[in-house]
């Protein structure tokens, strides 16, 4: 696997150009993009860059974080506060993402998306109002563990970190989550599934995977 250095600005430009010519696979009116990465890779930053660029091109874009779709604390912490298997498979409300985010963007759907559902601080529903993503709009879903749920992404981007970089860039008190990412890499193989892989070991100098000849 070979990578070439690229700036965030150039990466954003290239991805924007690619997205503007992407046709939804289901024949619908919305392009759905995965920006998959550990918190240390900061996928939200790329989502915000892309949203700004797409809007500048005259297209609506909605960055949306999976952290807004956490399950209640009683379910997340059923096996303790530091269980990596629960973090991988039990923290995020996948059915709610299907129901509140993807289903409305299906062909013939309302386009009314719920930006977030659960506040982990208050451990209550957020009561955030729905927003409508107009036809021709882009959903930019960002967060960890996005592959493996059969979400209907039209483009998948994986922000990759080597094991050493992930450990280095994750706060020590959160190192308990590291086995979850090792298991995700082994079971869901995001390096193989993603349409584009960006290595982010150095947050100032990303590198893009080069297709093999």
C-alpha cells in the first residue's frame, strides 16, 4: 500500500470535484458520504471542509456526527464504562441512524433528517428539530465504525491511523478504546472497503492512498 503526500486544501478540492459528479447509486436525489475515522483522526474537520466547499459550489450539504446518535447510558455502560467491545458494537444507535437519517434520503423520501437524537451529557433526547436536505444535497456522516452496517454510502472515505499514531494521538485516559479499533480494522477491513483512504498520522500532513497499478 502506497501513499502520496497531499494538503487538506487539495484533498478537499479533489473530493469536492469527485462528489459533484457522483450519482446516487439508488437513483435518488441525495449523495451519502462516509467520513470514517477514530476521534483522533478528526473526521469532523474534513466533513466541515467538504460542506463549506460544496456550499460554495451551490450545493446543500449536511455534516452529521454519529456521536449525536449514542444509545442511553444504561445501554452503553451495561458492561462497564471501559469495555471496548461495547464501544464498538453497543454505543451507537444504528437503528436510529437508519430510521432518522438514511430512510428519509431514500428515493421518494421526505428529505427530513434528524441531526442528532441523544445528549450523552444529560442522557436525554436532544429534541433537536428536523432539517430538510434538499434534492441534490450531500449527507456527510462522520464518526468511527461506519462500515459494516450496510449503510448505503455513495462514497466512503476512511481516515487511517497506524496503531502507533492512534495510541499517540488518543488521550491516555481513553486508551481503553484502542482494542475496539484494532478489532474494527480486522473485522470490517475499512482499508479495503473505503473508496478513498487518507493516512492522518501527522494531522498537518495527510497522505492519500495511491491506487495500485
